[in-house]
């Protein structure tokens, strides 16, 4: 399948009631493992936290440039030419790959950290209280009600600690303890936004700025 065919297959026609999903069941641990093997094959020459972070910043900067050149674009970026969409795919995948690699060399279990972040955000922004509002969390009165996202997350495997303990002296490779599915992250985030009626605040331009 050539790049144009891949791009066309990813496009979602909302008129047909299509909800965008990631087609493959790739997990974060799989991404980490693939990147780790690639880094080993290259001799770990550029695999310091600082250098990996700089690669992420470089790709994020290029990603921001794409959207700065446009006016506000719609969901699915139909305004993008094929070459722009191909560049978008390339940059987003590079950011994800390098982010998992940075997490590995910093010994942060990204799968657990992502779930912890959802728990944290759900507690800061209870759906019933913040529905349709763009206020910051400290502008709301306290609310201890659990959101539907929190109820979903309570069924996920495990919770992360503040520190992901790892004894590198044993010559082991740091791994994420769970293989959190990337589409599962998309699903939880989508539900989090929908529960709070925040779609109007999650435009493509705003997502680049958040």
C-alpha cells in the first residue's frame, strides 16, 4: 500500500456516521520495544534523555508550523493536501516513538502514567460540574463525585506510583508493565472530552497549544 492509499484509508467520512479509531491494536510497550531494539542497533549513540527530548521538541515545532500556516482546520484536516497529511503522520508518529523512548530511559512507566493522568484530570474536572465550561480547575467549588471516566478507569489494570522502581544494575531493560493500547488512550480521552462537552475547546489549534 503506497502512502496515498494509506492516507485515504485513514480518512473518516463523518457524513456516514464514522467515528475515527486507530485500526491496529498497537500498545505502548510494543512501541517502546521496537524503538529500544532500533536504538540498540544504532549503538545508543543519541539515546540520552536530553537528546531524545530535543528530537521531540524539534518535531513538535515542525508540527506547530503546519498549523500556523493554516486558518482553523476541521476535524480530519480535509483542508490538508496529501503531502501535508503525510508530513503530519510522520511527525506525530515520531513524537510518539521518541516519547516512549524518553520514558524508557527516564524509567517512567508511560502506560501507568497515562492512566494516572486520566485519574488526576477526572478528579480535577468532575464532568457534572465543569460541563461546557472552560474555567480552570481552581475556579470550581470542591466536588468529590466520581465521573464516568473514573469509573471506567477503576477497571483498568493497576495504578502507577510516583516513582517507577527499576534496578538497572541487574542489566535488565526497563519495560512498561502493561501494554496499554493506543486506541484505548484515544477512547478514554474522547470520552473524557465528551462527558464535559469540551469539543469546542479541543480544536486542532488548541490541541497544539495545550
